[in-house]
């Protein structure tokens, strides 16, 4: 194992992110927002900001945090994501994000790193928090703690979904989503994607995450993104730009459980999803 466990818990310096409504609208477009969601896209209506947008201003701080612990980036898989927001996100301003590695856990065949972040306006209270579960293949087996069990967030066995929707993706969607700042070349370069074992460039898991959050907001909040308090999900399989997504939702008290599949390939690409509302 080549992970520096002494760096666990060490906070980054605040990373500054200045943005305006264009960044919020670009993010919404990149996760599939349509003309029926103009409140996410048109500055004359705010615009309202999808809560999952908070992954964008955290990218640099999160990369710095997990980079301080090390690990073979070529063996890195983004396993799971959670975001929480304290209230409606402003469509413009400055956010400062601090991130740290919360824990590194031995999963025998690999190491699971949990990176946490907090984002706030300069000198203000925390507006958003994120947790990133990053799995390093082949770097387990050192006898460390296995870590806490993740919430199941599984739909009731045999129960039909209460909500269903189909979202189209398009062949250039990864090239659009990467303009948010997630520049991993496996989403753009056919040669690099094939080198690491994919048919062609793959769609960002966080893009599918955004699609799922949009569906949950439509189903559980009447289309009002300000009512979504938290969203989490696990990345189960890769999605390719151009895949048609089948989104399903089940009621779980005041929350919704969410799953996303690609029927044409017979796979579930996002599982263990849960939307929490205020």
C-alpha cells in the first residue's frame, strides 16, 4: 500500500471558487435540464441552482485532499457520492471550500478513501457539504479497519417503483459536462478510454448523479430544487454518452429511493440512491 495515512484528517487551505448564473446554467444543461426547466437555465428566473452543483466548486479542494494521501490514480474508481445543502444555493458569488480525508479503510481487494468537504461564503456559515468515496483497486490487505457500513438505500424487494422517467443522453454530453471542471481524459480521449478498458469515452458518474437528482426533485419536490436537502448514490456501472437512462423512484417516508439503469445494455448504473427533502 502506498497511501500516507498520516495525512488523514489534514484540512486543505480554503480553495476559492467565483461563479455566476452562467456556471449554474451550464451545470444544469450538462446534467440534462430541458426547456421545461427554465428556472434552472434562464437568468430572468434566478436561476435556481441544483443542489448537486456543489460538486463543482469542491473539485480542486477534494483533489488536493486525496492527493495528499497518495495512491495510484490509475487504479482509482469513484464509488459513491453524497451532497448536503443548508438552504438554497445562490446563483452567483464566491465559495471557499476546505476538504480533508475523513478515513481510509481496508476492503482487502482495495482501499476505500472517504473525502469530505465544506463550502461557505468567505467568513460565513457552511452552505454545503460533500462526501466522496474513492476506491483504489489493488491497494488493500494491510490489516486496517474496514470502515462503517453504508446505508442500504435499496428499494423494497418486489415493489414496483412509484415514479419512472426516461432521460436521453447525447454523444457529446461528457464533453459538455467536463466544462464544469472535471477534466479526466477518460471522458474525452478514445485512446485513453480504450487503454483503461472502456469501449470509448465514458460519461461522468457525477453527470448521471445530476440526472438522478433532477428526477428526484421532479418527483418529490414538485420540481423545486430548493426543497432538496441531500442526495446520495453509488456508481455501479459505467454509462456511455448516448445511453438512454431509465430512472426509478420509490417512496421511503418523506424521502425517495432512486435507481438508474440503461435498459439497452441491461445494467443498473446508479444504485443505492436516496433523496432527502426539507
